[in-house]
C-alpha cells in the first residue's frame, strides 16, 4: 500500500523488550468503479515492531512510502490496524 506517514508516536518497548511504534498512515489514490473515476483517501492506524519500528520512529512526517503487511482487528475491537512488515521510501 502506498501511503504517507502523518503521525508517529514515540518508540516504546513491549514487555518482551521488542521495539514498537504506532503510526497513522494516509493513502490517496484514484480507482475506477462502475466506469467512473473515484478519488480514494483514507487514514489508517498502523503499528510496526522490531527494526521497522526503530526506523519508522525516526521517520519524518509526510514521508511517502510503499508499505507491506497485513490488517487485523484492533485489540479493543474497534476498527482495524495495519501491521507493517516491510516498507520502502518512494
């Protein structure tokens, strides 16, 4: 998923000592739905662990990246969270 980092929280550590960081990503694109162009824009909560978290915690805001990972339910059951497994600057 291509997205821009719009919010980064401070780096923290899990009880097992693994670095973790919470972020908010913003995706914007254009798709065709029923032969009509449609602008898509959304913000998505995300989390990264380990080395990815350490790098992303130092990442500047508004940095465009290509993110790879998976989505799952948030721990509190409200909404979804994108778990970042890999990323590269675009």
